[in-house]
């Protein structure tokens, strides 16, 4: 299936998005297919789960939180800020305002209570289209993790579900096992 491309966001629309984002620092703004999606900042529970997972990969990888993620194939209609972005360790210390999605190895989202379908449905295709090898959805509403992998033709060919408490196996090049015992439901 070929993804449908929307018209590019104009420079003025992107300036407006960035102005709104800057004016309301307590909000978490992203753009998906030209639609601005705003959530309140992560709760303490959300942040604890993000830190728990990110810390497990930090020793070997460049782990970033809420990095402005872009990809040319999104044609300027999508601007995402994943809870966790993992890249090659050579990117440590880089101070970029935007990070290319196709240079990421893993993206993880802890599902928001206010708008879960953004993380569980809408972003899945975006990350697959950009070729991100792994997309991990941590769902505290359902008490499970969904690991998507093997991106091809705008979709992930593999999905593995793991219940909180069971490890999540990440393949090459990460070759890691994420401990999910510190995750909990909302």
C-alpha cells in the first residue's frame, strides 16, 4: 500500500506551529499529517516510565527525550517528538534542533491517557515510512508493550506484544533486553 501524501505545510504554518509551541512550554505539541496535536506535559508516572526505559539503553547508545524528529518523506506535514529516541552513540553530545528520523534505531512512546490513538495508530505508519527499525509502544492503559519492527513499504511487518513485567527483546543492532518490571498502569 502506498501512503497518501498530503500537501506540504507552508513556511508560515510551520512558523505558527513553532510560535505556539514556544508560547506554551507546558504543553507537548507535535504535528501529524499537518494536524497540530497538543497534550499536557507528561505526568510523573509517564516520566518515570520514560526514564526507566531510557536508562537501560543509555550506557551503549545515544538516548534522547522529546527530540524534534523530522523526515523528508513526511513532506513537511509531520513533526514528532518521541518520548525516547535512540541513535548510534556517535550522536552523543550533538545539539541539534531537529533530528532525522531515518538516523534513529528505536523510537519509544509511552501512551498518553488523553490521546492514545496518536501513539498506538497514527505514529506507527510514520515511523515505518521513515524506516525506523524499532518502534516501541508502551501502553500503561492496557499494561503492555508493542514492539514493531522490520519496516517496509510504509508499514511494519512484525509486531510482538509483551505484558508489563516480561522483558522486551530488541534485536540487532541494539541486542538488548528491556526490563519492564518498573512499568505500571494508569
